[in-house]
C-alpha cells in the first residue's frame, strides 16, 4: 500500500507529509519512506489557527471555516508528497485545537472530506477520539509505531519526540509488541522557547535556530526551579499535556521574572526546563542507561541535544536517523501506519500508554473507492500471513 501520513503539531511549524510504502510482514510491517516534506502554513491561515487556540475564547463560525481550510491545505500537502504515485489512502492526524487528556476531551480540525477531494483517496482521521471514549487520554498514539519500528531485543531504548510538547515511549529490550509499554508526555518541548523567541523578536523569529540564543546565555537558577516545580512533572504516567498547560498561560505566570532576563538568559532557562523535564522523566522511569532516540523539531536543536546528553550521562543520546527514521517524519509515518490498522480493523492504541480501558480500533474513514481498497488490503495481508 502507498499511503500519505499528514499532520501538524502543537508548534504549527508546518504541515508534515510522508509518503510511505507499507507491507504487512506477519504480525508486523515493512515500512519504506518514499518521500517527506514539510509545507509551510499559509501565514494568514496559521495566524488564524493560533488565534483559535486556548486561552483565546474562539468562535464557532471561524472554527468551521478553519476546519475546511485546514483540510484543503492537508489535502494539497498529501497530493504534493505523492508526486506521480497513486495514493491508496491518506492518514491525517489533523491540527489539534483543544486537548484535555484528563477529561478525555480532544478536538482536531482538518476536514477529511476536503482532504479526500484534493488527494482522491480514502482518508483515515480522528484517531484520538476512540481512545478517549474508552477512558484514555487520547494520547500518546505514536507508541504503537515506536514498539514496532524501534524496539530492540538486546537493549533498552527510549523513543523521544520533541515537538511543541515532548513525549517518550519506554521500550524495554524484547520483542516487537508489548501491551504494557509505557509512554507519556514529559512536558514542554519546543513550545516555551518558541513562544519566548517570537515575543522577544516582535514576531521576526519563530524559533531559536540550533539553540544559538540559548547557548549564548546562562540559566537563571531561581526561575528554573520555580518552573521545574510545576506539579505536572511529578505526576505518574499515563499523562498527557499541551498548550493548555504549557502555552501562553505558563509564560504569563512567569512574565515578570522572564522580562528581567536578557534574551539569551531567558532562552537558556526555558531550554533547560525542557531538557531537565525530559531527562528527569527518563531517569525516574529507570531508563537512565538506555539508548535514547530523538525525533521531532527539537532533535535539530543542537544545544538542546547537548543538554539532554549532559543530564543523561549514562545514556546514549542520538536521533532516530541512526535507525533509518527521518527526524521530522516520524510522527507522519506513524499515523500512516495507524491508518493501515484502521482499514484493517485492528486496535492500535496502547492502553498502558493512554490509560484506556482496553485496546480499541482507532479512527474514522472518509471512503473513496473503499471496496476495492479493502479487497487489495485483504489480499496483501493474507499473502503475508
């Protein structure tokens, strides 16, 4: 099957699209990345999405327009990444507008039917809602991919993704599947640092490229201790978080202290909060000597990776590219795999990671020549068994 996985994370850095070939291989899969690209958001559309996010009050009519326009943008990204290939299906995570894992409430926009019309393919979407309905947090969902693609029989591993929010999947040495795999959000990834840089630059910059600004400054110890003392970090897994906790409101709560710091010192302090919260979560989970494989935009931040390695001296810290998984593409690839399982009718959440009562079938389907697609998939799966 040729599939496109599309998504946009909490940082709204762009629309990630991966074109992959997926073949069942017994109870696992062979996945080959054919192409990957990040499409920049239209500046006006991105600004409107940001305006719709908490703590802003939002507007129902505007949200409906954003749902349609985001769907068209995702569909165009899927069609572009396909090139001349015919897509069997598209799997879209969409753009999260609101997520409260504790309450089991989540909402992603990106009209699947608009995607279907642009890509001319069946679309699998709304992956989080089924897990929430089963009592889970609706996240993280990527651990299903992590245990199939990154687990190793001879060493403990940690699959670390650093997007706007950072999350880990703890992979004890062993076989490919384990219903007890633990995964959770550790806290802020790039979100705080990105927001700080944007504010201090008057919007001229959206990120600290390679951590250069943070590397130029020094950590303010008092502010660091107040931030790292947030109650979320001490909570046990399963747990998820997002912009609602570590967005503008978090920075506003520390505004006075941040405004007294130079841009470099402020950036250094926020980067250290991210590094420390990730490292402490890994250490507390007993994986301080594991092989840490980082993905997401934060894996391209050289200073952040340095600080992670310094705080995890017994671990081996590198990116997922060491395993053949492109750093920016991992989550888009993961949702393409989740889409295959949706069409195959197989559960793809990991209850030990999300807190759901049971493993459940994820996703909804916007069908396009669905009967023929399912017949091809059935032949493919029977041939591999």
